[in-house]
C-alpha cells in the first residue's frame, strides 16, 4: 500500500483541451488539476499548415498540441497541488476515440515531416471526423453480405468514426500517405509511446474501435474485397502487441520527464478511452455491476 506521500497523475486528452489531475495514491483523493487548451483546436474548415480548405465533415488535430498538454497542464497541476514532483509515482492517460494518426516507424507523426505537412490525410483524424461515412457503409455492407461474425458485436454497423473506415479513406483518397505510414496509431497509444518509448495497442480501443475480436482483426480476404491494396492493413499498419488495461506500459523517458517535470522511470499506464475510464470509478470492477456512461456522441453501457 503506497503511503500518503505518494501521488499519481491522470491526464484526460479531450476534444479542445487536455486536463491533468493530481491524486493521492493511498485513498484516491483529488488534490488539484490544470487545463491546457489546444493551440490548433479542431481543424474543420482549413488545414493550419497551408490554409487549404478542408471538405465537409473533416475534423483534424495537431499532435504537438497533445505534447503541449504534458509540458503545461501536468506541471501546473503538480504545482497547484503543492506536492513534491519526486513523490509522483505514476501517470495514466485517456483519450477521445477513435482518434488516429499516421506515423513513421519511430512514432514520428507524418504531419511533422515537411513532405507531408500539406496533405490533410497526414494529420490526426479526430473522433468526430465523419468524412469516411461512405467507407464505413462499405465496410458494414460487405461484412453483412459475407456474414462476418464480428459485425453483430457492433450492433450491425461500423461507424465512420472508427479506425478501419478512416484507414480506408486514407488509402483511397491519398495512397501516397497510406504507403508512407508505417503505423496508423490510436492517439491513446501514441501518447503512451511518447511518454515511455514503447509501442503498444490498448485492448479497449482495439476491440471497440478497431474491430479486434476473438484474437484477430477482419481477415485479409475480407479486407482485399474492400480494396485489394487494403488486404495487409491489419498485419502491416497496426501495432502488433496488445496491452491490457491497468497494465504498466513502461517507464517515463528522460524526454517525457523533462516535459512533465516528473521523475524519469515512473510507471506509465496503458492508455484507455475517455468514457471508459469512468467505469472503475463507478464501481464496475466485477461481474454483475452495470453503468451507463453518457459520452459525447454515444451512450456506453458497461457490464462488469
């Protein structure tokens, strides 16, 4: 049992800002919090890098705004709480979902690279990016026609907000970006990658927004039927290692320690979806307990 001088940090990455909170590890008492607004907010009318107009139903973000949350909100929350940063023993995060970004093999967002900054598909697609609706409809219709068993687990319809629809849109509207990206990463996992230097895929977004069921993604034959060039998406573009919620992803890197003002090496928890992190707080930690969580656009019902 940690003593009363041990603290943990929680960081909630939302649609327009990120919020950090300091919690006493012994009893869960919230001591203080701080918020940092994203400089670029949501790009829905034009691309910040070029001023180019965006089509209807687009919603993009700049991943560097997320790093600025670590630089600003975390130290501010620790200062407001009046605790010694050296007494912080761990950090956990949650993110809107499905929010995804294309990255190079080392995790560098393509939108940071000069060659791709003018390409809208190289930027973060926020959860509310709905421009992939036609792609989501094709994913749903093909799955229904083939009798794919996973479709029923999603209520018989795949959302335009989810990963496969957004990935198919990238492939078909900007195949150069699709070829250049080594990974299409959930922002929930990308921020963990930045904090501890470890590439992992949290089981929550994989199963919910990434159509991962019964130990696998939709098979290559199904994906090829959507588009032959999409056959290898799951095998080639998604992080291969799934991590369970509540697990330790790794230790805080020296770079992340500099951003946050926290000690290098402290525990970094596997990432999670923003709405879903409330389930343990509501007591849904065992069989027979249920809670309905009203999210931004959906109602999530969780059964322990």
